[in-house]
């Protein structure tokens, strides 16, 4: 799927995190020459699916921050304001850290918290200076696909011009 078409669908609200029966994930090309050293810094979530696994439900003011450690791996930290308390987390501003590995392409491997289990962390496209688009799709349960999309920016508020 072309980058412009996917972004257009998201902006129009025609795609959302969902499980789709009778479908498979599309073939998607992620960034080939991803540069973690240019990606480091703070990012602010502008749009995200309600069930994006990197943006927990019931949060707002979500940020992600990246650095590079002495081994060339990424340090990451996600935080957000939990507006809904549940049995696992109380309301308030909090976050969790982890690591990024193998980031030569736009598909890194990420760990979160105390877990050593690695999950794909996919960068669909970034210009490094202004915005980042993340899109993931996982084939589940036979012919079902789970899709997720988010847009983040370097500034807390994204201009309408940049958003469009």
C-alpha cells in the first residue's frame, strides 16, 4: 500500500485498530534505511487507534522518548496520563521503559519493562524532524488481521499544514 494512500485513509478516519475477519495483512514496505541516531528525542502522539499496543487505552498526553546506549541499541520510554484507573494501574501520569534492538530497517525489535521478550516495533515512515507514522498489521486466528496506526510529531501540537 502506498504511503500517501495509507495516510489518507487514516486522516479520513477510514482505518482504525481493529480485527478484520476474512482478511490478511497487506504487504507493507517499512523504511529501509532507518537511522536510530536521527530518531532519538521526544515525540508527541497526535493520533492513535484506541487499541494501539504502544498507546494504552484510557490515556492522553502520550509521549515517547528515544536515546541510544553505548552498544548502539535504543533506550525507549513511553508515558501518558492514565485517565481511567483499573486493577493494574491507578489514574495519573506514568510510563514504562524498554529497549530497541536491530534497527537497521524500520522494523526494530522492542522489549518493555522487565520482560526480555522482543516484539516488532514498526516505523512506517518518518522525516525525523517533524512526524512519524507507525503502522502495524498482524495476522491472527486464521483469516483475521489486526491493524494499528498512529501519527506522532516532534512538537506537542502539530500544525494543520503538517498534519495534512
